[in-house]
C-alpha cells in the first residue's frame, strides 16, 4: 500500500538547511490503522504532506499502490490526491459560506462525478458520520467536532485508498475527539487504511500501531497490544431538513 | 471538471460575496453606461444639427457681405453692407440656380391689442417661400406685387400667433398688428416646422423686403441673398456662377479679395457634423477610459480576492483541483463580473441617454455598434484583466496556500 524508501525533506531557509525528514523508511499495509507520534518539530507534518501528495520529497522513493509518486508533477499529484487520498486537517479546512453537503461534494466535483450522484453520495457520507441532520448547515453553524466530521465525510466520500489525518483532534475537546476517533475506528473496521498524527498518547491508544518520530527519523515502531475502543456513540443528529 | 461545472462554481463564489461582486461590477457598469450614453447623446446631437441645417432649406447657398475666407484676415461677416438689391437681378436663374431671394432682417417689438412680443422681422421676396420650403397654415405668403408696392403686410410664424393673440388657433387674417409702431396687416400664418431657439422659423414675422427697408431699417440694406441650387450636384456650379456674376457687378479684379462670401449648406453641415462627431469621439474616449479603469478595478479586486481566498484555493487543490480548474474558476468569475457589469451598464446607459435626450429636448440614438463595442470590450476586459489573477491563483502550491493565514 504505502512504501517509503529513504525519504528526505530538506527546507532551505537562505543558507540554513533544515532536514525535516532525514531519510525515512516506512511501510504501511492495507487496512492498517497507524498513528504517528513525536515532539513538535520532529517532522510529522512534513511526513504527512508527502504521504498525502501535497508535497514532494527532496530525495527518496514513495510507492503508493505500487506506483512511484515522488516525482509526479503538480497536476498529476492533484489527480492522485483526488482519487487515492482522503486528507483530514487539524483546522478542518472546510470552505466557509458553503453548506456541509457542498463541501463533501467538492472532491467528486473535481473527479467529474455527475451532480445528482454527487449529492446522493455526499448525503450518504454525512449520514455515516452522524450528520444527516446537518447537511445544509454552513461550517460556522457547526461545532468543531461536527466540522471535523464533515471533513472526514469529505475525505471518505471518494472511497480513497488511504485516509490521512494530521492531528485531527488537535482543535477538539475530549468528547468530540472521542467521537472522531470512534468514526476512524469504524472506518478501519470496514477495511480502510488510516494514518493519523497525534501528540496525545490517549488518542494513539485508539490505533493499532504507533510510529515514533524524533528529529526527522523514525525512533520506534510498536504494535498496540489492546487498542482502546472509542465508546462515544455517534448520535444521529436530527433528520435532514 | 467540465466547463459548465466551472461556471457553476464561479457563480456560487460570486453569490457568496454579493457585496464585493456588486462593487467590482460598479466600475464596469459606470464605464459601459458612460460610453453608451455619451455616444448616444453625441449621435443625437449630430442628427439634430444635421436636420436643423437641412431644415434651413434645400441646396441652399447663403451670400453675405464681407470678405471671403480665402483672404486670410476676415472682415467679419456682414460688417460692411456690400450687398445691394441690384445684385439679386444679376444672378441668372438657369441650369444651376433655381431661385434667388434677398433678406433684410431686424428685431421688432410687435403689438396687437394687449398682446406684445419681441421677434425677428424678416424682410424678403416671394421666392423665399420656395427656397425655404415655407408652407402656409392659413392665408398666403408675400408676393412680388407686395414687394413692388412696399405693402405693409406680414406673414406670422405660429409661435408669434400664440405670443400675440394668446391662442395658436386664433383667427388672425386681416388683423392689423404694429411692428415698432408701424401697422401691418396679417395675410398668412406659416405651419410649424418644430424648430426652436435662435432664428427659429416658427418665431418669426416675414414681410416684403422693401417695406422693411423703408419702414423699419430706414436704409436699403440687404443682409443676405439666399440662393437655392437646382440640385445638390449643381451647388458648386451655382457657387461658381454667382461668384463670377457678383465679382463683375462689384468690379472686383481677378486676384483681389471678394467683398462677399458664399456659404454652402453642405459645407456648413460638414463642419457642424465634424464638430459634433469630434465631440462624440472625445466623450466616448473619456468614457472609454473609465471603462479601462473599470477593468483595472476588476483586476484589482480579483487579485485581492485571490490573495484573500488563498486558503480556499489550497483546500480545492488539496482535494484534487488541477491548475486549470482553479484558473477557469477565477477567469470565469472575472468574465461574469465584467459581462454582467457591461450588460447592466448598457441598460443604464440606454436609460441615461434617453433621460438626457428628454431633458435636452433632442432625440438620442443608441447605435447597435456602440452596444456591441461596449459589450465586446467589457468581455475582453474580463478576460485580459482576469487572466493575471487567475494564473496567480492556479500556480499556487497547495501546501503554501493551506498554510496561508
Ligand atoms: N515550509 C517550511 N520551511 C522551512 N522549514 C520548515 C517548513 N515546514 C517545516 N519546517 C521545519 O521542519 C521541521 C519539521 O516540521 P514539521 O514537519 O511541521 O514538524 P511537526 O509537524 O512534527 O511539528 C521543523 O523544524 C520546522 O521548522
Ligand atoms: Mg505538525
């Protein structure tokens, strides 16, 4: 599924060069549920951006579903992001002044899905994250947890090969965090591959494997013996208007 | 993403920012409205001047006292009274010249009972009627007999009738009015030509030139001699013929300056329409500059909009938008703004020029060309000034765009 070989990311700030990733090798198999942990500045986000094809490595090879995407062009990366990757951000990154359902439709718009099908699939995705009653709400009319669930619906609606999340609970209270983790667990149970970044050990405990980062290198890689089960019940929040 | 979807995305973005969209369009609206209105008013002015000059009479040549234009320094038209009644007979009626009439005019205070008005008194001969296409509403025009006898008869314009008798339909034939205290009998009323303002043929009294010279002017002055050519093609021939005849009558040696001056209606028309066309172009040009400013306004706002929506661009790219998708979105936004602005501008310009026409009492004409040009120009401005911001948006790196605060 994911194969990284000798990935380096070097940022040049004038004369000073920062190696955010110092040569990372990582394999993530299909249907894995992985969390990446590490102190601030250890290269977690740099790693996720490369995994999510938002950025290209300075050096190294990145095989996604068997094809090397490390040297792809901007537009090729757009297509890969659109087809294979669902990305969830810490800050939600929803379009403001745009209804939840339209936000979820957006990736399908660029995939060329006809508008009727877009709407049905977007509504299904929102229902699956418990937001069937909020489909016509705009982001500012939703709580942080609800906004993140819209973002998750947007990430999964294209049925991507892999769902990536960079500190998805970073802006959420513990209750909303648990709700979000419950959704990820359920997505994992239905066969999705998920990689998420967190600096909270509690959150990492919901996953099945933890990769530790330090100074741009993988410091440790462990299986979680007994992943904690997120208990939050996703209450269906009302019915669609 | 197909083109239709791009349009839909752009329209949604414009609707999401109604105020900004409206303000952006404002420059375009004003620019296009100004072009349409200015050109419309200009065309109207040209048309009205053309019809006024044509209304002066058909194929008209006007001979005045004074030096001709070719003499360099000009003695001022009619400053020396070099035209005489005898000159009229020197001009031969023939293949080129159809009719000749001298005119001597003055301003007079006209009184009838308690009615009182000040108007132009035009002394002339019978042929004036043919030259100026004067038609009678009632009664008759002055005749050669009236001129020979210096009869105190007067033909009134409809405005004079209203001013003097208080009623346009008053029965006035046979009534005796006083012009500068000289009694005149009314013999006819001309039909309205609709002309207004200075030297309007509606606000005028026509009388035999002999009577005016003797009773009102006290001297045998001839202000102008009006000549109508047999056709437009004969204007130049008529002018040459008259020049030769009057030079002989006035004993002007070859190479010397003439003491008279012949004005050609066609020349006048050309000069006047030339002036108004220049004015129209000038006004249109100024309005065109405001159109350009409107276009720059669109570019300005689009650039601001691109910066302001950097995050949106980042989000769209992160979930799969290609450079072209983003480019199309912003380009279409710019084009929609300018075309919509242009459309509203055309409507407003149309209304504006119609209103201005009403206020100025003249007809305005919106030419389809100016509408097409304004519309095409606004679309072009949308594309030209939209491309730069759109390319800027399209070339953004998703990571940088998402990081933008
Ligand atoms: N765009 C950038 N330009 C320069 N340096 C950067 C940039 N992004 C990240 N870095 C540097 O790379 C290192 C890793 O950053 P990051 O991947 O964001 O770490 P984390 O997400 O683990 O906090 C840090 O030292 C950071 O300062
Ligand atoms: Mg980070």
